[in-house]
C-alpha cells in the first residue's frame, strides 16, 4: 500500500517541478501555446480537443500536483489499515487528473469532462465512509453541483450558434453581444455552484464527511477552486451588471462564512467555513476586475489551507476521530511540531505580515480601497478580515492551549513520521511562496496611494480580531447549552443563515409531501380510473371465482355428472 503511495508521490512531484520551471519560462518570454486536434465536424461545427498551455495553467498545475503528492504521501499513513486503500488512492488520482483536464482546456466541451469528473469523483470520496450522514452529504454535494453542470451544458448548446466551443476566441465578443452575454451568465452560475457561493454554500461544510486527506485536497486546490479558475479565464467577458451581482454574492459569502465559523464547534467545519470565506474574497476581487490578484491569492491560499487540513487530520487521528473542539486543549504539550505547523498556517490565513497569505490578502484589500465603491463593500471586506482572525484565535485557544477535556489516559503523540514528512513538505512554501510569487508574477511594483489610516486599516482589523477572538474564547464551554438564546443564535449562524435547511428540507420535504397528496395528478385520472382500476377489478373478480370454485368443487363435479347423464339419456 505504501509503495503505491510512494510511486504516485514521485510521479506528481516530478511533474510539479517540471511544470513550475516551464511556467517561469513561459512567464518570462510571454509564451502561450494552443494545441488543437480536430475530432469531427457536425453541421459546420468543429468538435476539437484543445489544450491551452500558458504560464497560468502551468503554474496552477504545478501547485495542484505538488499539494496532491504531499496529500497522497500523507494518506499512506493516515489511511493505514484501510481495506480499500488502493481504491482510495486511485480515486484521489482520478480527482487530480480531472482537475488537470479542466486547467488546460480552453474548450467548453473538454472543460465539461473535467468538471463532471470532479463532481463524480467528489461524490465517491464524500461517501467513502459508508453511513447515513455521508450519503446525505454526498447527495447534497452532487445535486448542488448538478445545477452548475446543467448551466455549463446549456452554454455548450448555445455556443452551437457560433461554430466552435473554444471560448478564448470569443471573450471580447461576449462582452458586447447580448446573445453571448447569456453564456457568460451561465458560466458564472456554474462557477458559483462549484465554488459554493450563496445560495449554494450548504454543500461545502457537508462535504467534510470525506476523509481528511480528501478535504485537504478538495478545499485547497481542486474542487472548490475550479469555479474561481474558470471565472479567471472568462474574466474579460463580464458585463457591469454581472460583475456587481458577483461582487454582492462574494461579499455576502465572505461575511456569512466568517460569522458562522465563530459559532461552529466542529474542527473540520471551521476550516471549511474558512475556505468559503476565502472563496468569497476571491470572487469579490475578481468581480472588481483584478484577475491577477485573484489568481495570486488562489495559489497562496492553496498552500496554507492544505497544511491546515493536514494538521487538523493529525489531531483528529490522535483524538480517536473526535472533531469537537470543546474536547481538545493542551495539544501543544503533546504534539508540538503539528501545533507549530498549525499555528503558522493559521497566521498565514489571518494575513500576518511577511507570511505567504499577507502578500496576496493585503494587496487585495489595498487595491479594493482604491476602487470607487460604496461603504458597504468597504466595511464587509475589513470586517471579514477581522472575523478571520477572530475564529482563528478562537480555534487556537480551544485546541492548542487551555485544558485537555478528552479522556485522561490518552495516547496523544507525534509518532507518525510519514504524516509529519507530508506536512513538512508544505511548511517552507507556506512561509516563502507569497513573496516568490509576487516577485515573479508582477513585473512592476503596484503603486498604492492611500492615507496612513487606510493603509493601517488591515493591521488594525487583524489586531481587533485577535483581541475579540481571545475574549470570546474565554466564554464558558456550553456542554449543556442551557442558555437558549445563545443556543438559537449559535445554531442560526453556524448553519450559515439556515442555508442547509433551505437546500435540503426546503427542496425535498414539501414537494415530496405534495406528491403524496396529489398522486392522482401524477398518475392521471384516465390511468387511475381506466386501465389501472380495470386491472384491479378483473383481478379481484378472478380471485372471487377462484375461491368460489375451490369451495364448491364437489357441487360443480356433481352438476357436471348430472349434465353428462342427462346428455347421454337424451342422445340414446
């Protein structure tokens, strides 16, 4: 089993290094290559298998494969003893291959192959641990993503009007032509379902039913970032109205998930809501037209979020699969290296100066401050930064410090050398990659002209969130949850403004009940009172005659004999 993990680890690592070197080369010389293979023609529309290779696709592929190789190496020990380890590793590899296909495709049909591959394999991975909770989460994930898949299919059908599905050729045309704006609207709909923006946010925390290595891969660089990456490619074709809608949805998602994470008690769901908050940030800045910054934050976020999930997985592994942060505490005494990695990732997420998250996050907020926007957008951005620090400090306080509330005779240690090596492979890049990417991606430095107060607003919100998070952490641990008002408030916020109930019960409960009450409409009156009722009537009549015949068999026999005798007398 470990040999299989090692083989895939070496393959992905070598491809990652090669892609990174090629991306720097393509970036320096500004190269782009499109390879097309014509499959067949249908009514003057050419079905083409196309591959787009430029610095952006190569760099993103490099990051995806690097994180994948670390996750697979980590899985070798995390999933040790699993009966279907080979199947799990192959599913992860299929997941990565689907993402590769999506990254290098400038063609909507080949994008759909990768897009649907991600959706199908993510369903298989979410239901990997087979229980009712996993099945429900898997169906919610699959059906939410099907909305976006349908939008992508409709856009493919609509592009039949133009003779080709190579969208890179039509981006400028899409901006001005009304019929092409329909395609950009459908692509945005597909992206917000895959990247779990409001109102499709409920599936993202539910997908935490998957094994932790899968969560590490999904929430850093593959499934949820696919929608953002697609919009980065389509960024030239958004109209002003569509950009405003995307900005509003992104800001609401960012605020809602940041608030929800402060009331959540499940370790993995807190980190999932953190991912949702960062996706909202990416969508918001993308809607403002800064696709370079979106891509920059996408890459830096992938590194520290993957490491954050790996550290959380190691903690859960040592705490006998317990995910409730109220049972944790003092882990820094038992797992010092894991907690160090966890803290560095958390601080990078918060945007602490000179870690990788700071370079992208600070730049995004300062560029947003220079835009001509209203106070609502400005305040939501800064409040979301404060909330990020707040839930991060709360999480650190509950899990790493305080008192251990788990069983007293616990065997918490860092004996797993393989898991630590998987995490240690990422830590250097979490610290350094922000500055490396900034120096390589941006040819000239950004000139940001802000007042001293606006310049210091980011640091001010980080400090305010830190203080508030620490104060909130010292509240009593509500095991009994006697305070009804606090309980109701925490349920409302941690359930993301009741979105899961709207996505599941709101969609399923009432239509199913209505279907039961009005089943006659479904079956139609003619069927109910026609062939169906007639068949029931004939079956019941035949049963009645059968019973009658069986009970009076002797009488029938005597009557038949008498008729036979009478017939013989009559003849002779």
